[in-house]
């Protein structure tokens, strides 16, 4: 599947709500992690804190309108998910947004 510029992330948010296991830190430097507000990060600094399956930094309604409250400093795992890639499509399918 090719990546799609037609998928609007701000009208979706499924990738940020799909799994509390997904937003894990792996390649971030300590300096990068220090930029993230502590209330959005698990105490053990292994990843973004989630409320259920949803990232705590996600604002709005999944499938309608969402935004990331730390978009400019979001972790690498979030930057790696691109519209139309496998992770995106898996999350969208779980929400019935295909």
C-alpha cells in the first residue's frame, strides 16, 4: 500500500487511541524526553501515558476532530506513523474508519 495524502489525521486520531502499548519510547534522547510535559509521560518514562488505550496528549473526538497537544515535540514513534501506512490502516480499521 502506498502512503496517502488523502487521509486527514486531524479528522481521525485512531493511531493515538488504538493501543496503550504502541506509544513507547525507543530512540528518543533524554533531552527530547525532557521537553515532554511530565503529565503526558509514564512515570517510568517508557512511553506516553494513556487513558485506557488513548494517548493522554490527544485532544478531541476520534473519527471527528483531534489534535495532539505535544505535536511539535511528539516522540519518534508518533512521527513514524504516516497516513496510509500499516500502523495507520490497522488503527483506522479497528475504529471502522476505512
